C-alpha cells in the first residue's frame, strides 16, 4: 500500500470513529472480542494539541549537532546520566548541607547579593535549611527523568535515519557498563543512607530518584532477557533481583505471545486508566509467571517443593538481598531498597500502559488472533530518549523482531506514533483525562483504519 493511500485510509478511519464508538457502546461485553474497551471510551475526549506544538518538529539543527558529536556507540553515553543523577541525589542527601557549608565558608558573604540575609536565615533555621537542602539534592534523579529528558527531547527533536549499525562489541560494552553502574548506585545509595538520618522528605526524594534508576534497570534487563546468550539472560535475572521483580523474566515472554489481545495483562484497553491498568498488570504478571513455571515443572516431572522451582528463587533472592542490606546498613537502607523497587515497578508498568494503549489484534474466523505486526505497538523516535533508554521507544520493531539488539532497531514510520517521548507520556498518563485527550483519537483512528483495511478486498 502506498503512503498516500495509507494516509487516506487513516483519515477515513478517523471519520468513522464516532460510528465505531457507537457500535462498541451498543455491543454486549461478551461480544467485544476484537476491541475490548472500558466505558470511558463511550465519551469522546477532545484533542490535546499542545503536544503537537511542543513535539511536532521532526529533526532540528541541535539534533544534527548532537548526532555528529556522539556517533556510533557514543550516542548511548547519555544513559549514564541516570545513574549519575542518582549519585548526586545520594551524596547530596547524605552530605549536601556539609558540602554547601564548607563551600560557603570560603565565600565572603558581604560581597554576595543578599549574602548576609541568607547567612542569618540559615543560622536561625539551621535544621530546616539542612532538611530542605537534603530534599533538593535527593530529588535530582527524579527531576532529570520527568523534566530534563522531555525538555531535551523537545529541543533535539527526532532521531534522523541512519545506516545499519554494525559491530555489537562496543554497543554491548555500553550496556554492560550501565549494568555495573546500576548495581553500584543502588547498593551504594543504601550504604550512604546508613551514614545519616534522613527526614521524611529527603527520604521520599531519594526513593523517587532511586526508582528512576530502577526503571533504567528494567530497560537493561529487558534488553538482556531477549538475548540468545544464557550469560546475558542470567545477568538480567541478577538485575531483576535488585528490583524484586524476578518473575517478570518469564511473564514478559507471555506478553510477547499475547500482546494486543484481551488475554494480555500488559496491554492497556482503550479508555482504561493507568491506575486500573497497574492493578491488572502487576497481578497478571505474577499469575502468568507462576502458571508458566508450574507448567514447566509438570512437563519435566519435577517436584514443586524443591530448588528446581524458580518461584522459590524469585521470592527468596530479593528477600535475602533485603535482609542483607538491613543487617549491613540498617532499617533506613532496607526501606530505600524496597521503596526504589516499588517505584521502579510503577514506572515499568506505566511504560507498558503507554506502549500498547488501545491497540488490538484482530480475531480470526477460525479462532486465535492475527500475527503480531508493527501496528500493534506505539512507536516513538525522539533522539535524546532513544539515547538514554537504549531505543526502547522503537517498540514496534522490537515486537516484530524481539531478539534484535537495541542499536539495530528501526524507526517504523508506518506504525502508530506517540505524540511525545516516553517521559512526557508517563507524566501525562498520571492524569487520565489529559492522556485520553492526547491518545484516544489516535487509537480510535488506528482501530477504524485497521477495520477498513481488513474489510477491503486485497
């Protein structure tokens, strides 16, 4: 199909959207086999055009300079900014006030505008000021994820088309380095926290920043899980141990089999809120992993109550790690480890919510679903985000070629396109009415155009 005819089909699909919604609303829930929806879709939300104005640019001059400055594997060096900002958060939460006080002692307060006022205020409210300084430092990692990344995406624009990247050694080296940084920063942050008492606000800020690093842990674990080498898959399990989500190494493969169907817990329905999806996806991931493991034990005739049962490892290893951190660094460090895992899981499932929102595979007359194609995942191609999260946004090509390494993933222009990068969409997903205004008309257009393509003679 030509590009012009594809555009006409999508435009026609958007015109058919009200009729599609009406038909869905009148359909009994049991009959909604192809397009399961929540009642929220019966009401059409208006369009959110702000994202199109902010992220509407394709390629920018700044983006071209960025690509020239960081060619090949160097393009993914910005991924180190995530553990780097966490390091700043952890050190600042532990020693921020002491560092600033030492620096201030070398500055002449009378020569700085408002210097005496700031000095006197700090002396009179020392405990409060130190707590605020620790809080500010502790939030650096979280602010980088939700503010800096979307902002830089808007400046740099989308990633230009490049030649197929050859040679995996240097690209894997970058990935392995991020794995090492993940272990050092997660455990190192817990160790630093044992050196000082953190008030509730700095504690919360550090948990959020560590949670953003945990989400990076899921990104690298995801890349390694799809490897053909058992050593890399084992390394992915080790990363998932620090996140308390080891069963995801199995349930994620179930997701690839069932993606964009009613049976997939990790594919969001049209009109489903993030908060409803979080409960359904977390619960479903546990269920799918347990069922898959029990089937494996039964097929190999292995006893359930034995070390052959991976469920015992999925529970036991993260628990042993938490107990070890508690014994070595205290309760505060153990709370950080548990908190960062919870935030990381929340961010992982938020990304899952975005990646397949409202997209569904067609039910075949003979039973089952149509094969997985690039049209069953949302694609995004913002340059800076691709550099930070190893091209995870090229999700359409990933589901079409699951074992393809991150640097070889292609930007599929024929796939459904997100209006903004993952970081911006994650913030938007937290406010369902805004997310629906940004995404519902896009999802409905793709559903309608898919119906038109399937109904038209070949």
